[in-house]
């Protein structure tokens, strides 16, 4: 068994037309986050946790933010590619847990869908939770959204 952790933080975009994606779910009507890809912090934290558990580096190593092929890339595709790399390394996700840190938007109505979408791609249960920063720091001032993740992999080589 191997365990990995991930973290990601993105600030809100000044472009009100930028879409907000969290946990592979589009939150319609909400302003998105700044990033080279779709800036889905929840999925990016999960990707880093999976890569860390596999000792395969981090998201920036596999999907560099200066590579034009990843401009506006969908995190669903990135997560799928990471899962294929895990399979090639004979590693299987067993469980994962994601915590989103955001003052807004309210995420309770979306968490079950996020869990289902992430679980479908990863192939194991991915729980999704949300919390606030209680008004503290940049996240508490609603300057952005952060996420942490933990993943457990099984080596079946």
C-alpha cells in the first residue's frame, strides 16, 4: 500500500466569463479560477495525491503550465491520464479523500456529484468534503479556493 497527499490553490479570475470547475463538476453562474488549465483545484489536489503515492512527481511535471497543449485542458482528461499511468505502473487506487477550502460558493449541493464524478474516473471511492477558512487569510477573504487530497494505492505487481 502507498499513500500520497496533494494540495492546490488558485485565485478567482477577474474574468467573470471564466467557468468554475470543482471536482469535475461545472458550477454554473460562478466565477472561475485563474489557471493554465481549467483550474479545478479539487481534481488537481487529487492528481498530486495519486502521483505522490506512485512516486511519479507532481502535476506540474506531467502537465506543465508553460506547455500550450495544456492550455484550457480539462482536468477530467488529466485525471484519466494519471490513472492510466498508475495502471501502467501496476498501481490501483483503493481510496481517496478530497477537502475543498472555500468561503464561497456553498458546496453542499455539489459534493455528492463531485464524489461520483471523481470516483468514476479514478475507479475507487473518492470522498469529497468542504470547509471554510473562517475568514482567515487569502482563502478567508474570498481571494480563491484551495483543496487538499489524500490517496491510497495498492501495488499489484
